[in-house]
C-alpha cells in the first residue's frame, strides 16, 4: 500500500509540474481557446444585430416592444 501511495504522489506531482510549467504547447492551446471564444462571441453579436432586420413583422413588433420596455426601465432609475 505504501508503494502505491508513493507512486500516486509522484504522478500527481509530475502532473502538477506539467500544468504549472510554461511550455509553449500549453500556453498556445490556451491562446487558441481564447481565440475561438472571441470568434464565437463575435458571431453571436453579429447574429443578434441582424435578427431584427431579417425577422417577420410579428417578430419586429416583439423586438420593438422589448426595446421600448428596456428604454423605459433605464430612464426610470
């Protein structure tokens, strides 16, 4: 049992060292993740901005009502 715990300790220590070390591969993968998140965010904002222009009349009425409610709620404070 002692040997198993000692081996587990070294595996955990090795993995912790890998995570904390600043090798290029690890930092690059984090950078890729941030870039993908920015791209997805840009696409979401662009789609949100285009929805009112591509929507049907009933959907435009709903968006207009929501915008009116939000405008009134911010002007009351």
